């Protein structure tokens, strides 16, 4: 594609790209990190002394990288669970989440947590003991380092289908790996029947695939069968290898617009400055070519897609989980990783 055509398409994609001028790795507004820090300290101040010991870990503690999308009883977690908090502590925890997340992201995260109550009731219809592993109560909040000081610190929210890993220092913030999932994606019954979680990640991925030409689709579909889950899940970032699929360099304007909307579903989880920096970073990837890959056949069976640039890895999987015989393809996992800088590794190296 001629360079002037690529430039025009990059400008076309949407205002969220064209208006951002921060270079890669640039410092965020100190107020963003300072606000997160203040909200974290405010939550810690609501805890009893014994709870504070339970909630705070060193930056080098193994728990900072120990998270899972599995439910309670299948993975041991540390920190303070929402079920252990008082009303005052939970209210403060929610204020903290709203400092980290956008309105869209906050509603998604709370929806994921509430979905575990829905799943509890669905599973209880056939297996009462298995249902006890699912609950809004079973999401753990932990703090790393000392947010009261001026050094590096971190925050983690971890539970079934949810992992937020926040690392911050000196005005800079990193928010990967981020794992968001849901089961059920769409409520099948009751007064909330039809309400849906994370639907844009799914439908926009399908629309991007449908927009491809025959030639592009042959490049994009790298497997006729889904691997059944995300490749680079917990502890598996090392499995990310060479880029596969069709390059965005060959996309039309319509396809660029779909790609822009799709990545917005992931980056839009977070607040202004964090979101802006993610988009600026992704813009550099886009100029070099993002690879879109699809794994699976039709959407009535498990399928997955990947977006792979030099700096970012986004992955989505619609899996045939428990209850799929009745609910259909209604169980999704997604992950966003910042290559070389998950948990702020590159950022912390720069500031040591």
C-alpha cells in the first residue's frame, strides 16, 4: 500500500487516534497516578490493622504475578475478598475502582462480578456443591508496595473471569495483563434476561472477519479449530511467538474503522490518561501493521481471534463452557498484554 494511502487511512480511522500525540512510553499526567494512589490509600485506611497486613504485599511478592481466571476452590488467592469487607470498606473499594476504570470499564468489571451470582444460580440447578465456588464475594483486592510513599506500587483485583494488574510509579501507569471474561455472556432467563456483557469484543471481532475479502480471509484464518481458550493466559505470555494472520497494512478504510472500534473495547476499560497512552502506543503498532488472526470455523462452535502488534497482544476466545448445551456459545475469555511491559517491567526498569 502506498505510504500516502496508509497515512490517509490512519487519519480516517477515528478521532481517538488522530488527536493523540504522546510518544511511546511518555509520562502520564501525574494527577492520574496520584488520584489512583490517593484512592488506594483511602481504601487501606478503612481496613483494620489485621486486614491491612492481609491486603498489602511487597512489590517483589509472587502474588503480584499470581492470578487466574479460575473460580474459588480451583485457585488460591490472597488479599481481601469483597465478601470479607464491611459496607464502608466495599464502598471505598468501589471508589478506588472508579479512579482506575472508565465508566464503561467499571460497569464491565462489576457486571463480571455480578455474573458469578447468576452462574451460581444456574449451576445450583444441577450441582449445588459446585455452585458454591461462584459468588460476587469471591473477588480479591491486594496492594503492592507502599502507595503512601513516592516509590513504585501496584494494585490487583483478581477473581473468576477477572484480573486487573495495575503498576504505577512517578506519574506512569501500566495496566496489563488485563483479563476480562464472562459466563454467561448473556443472561438466559429472569428479569435480566437478554442483558449482555463484553458483547462488543465478540460481535466486532466477527464483523471484522466478515469484512475480509476472500484473499484476506485465507491469511486471517490460521486454524479451522479453536484452541479452546486464550493462548497467552495466566503465566503463558512466553507462548506468544511470531505474528500470524492478515496485516492491517492491507485493510480498507472500513476495516480500519472496525479495528479501531474493536481495540476500543479493550483500551476503553480504563480512564482518560491511561486510555490515551494505550491508543498512542497502539497507533505506533498500527503504522507498522497489526496482524488479525482467526481460529475456528463458524460461530456455533468454539472460536477465537488475536490482534498482534510489536507492542500489544489482544486475544479473545468464545469457549464451549459448562452449560453450553443449553446456553450455546455464551462463555468468553479475553486478555490484553503489553509486550515486554506487563506488570510495568520495562517501565520499572527505566525508573530504577
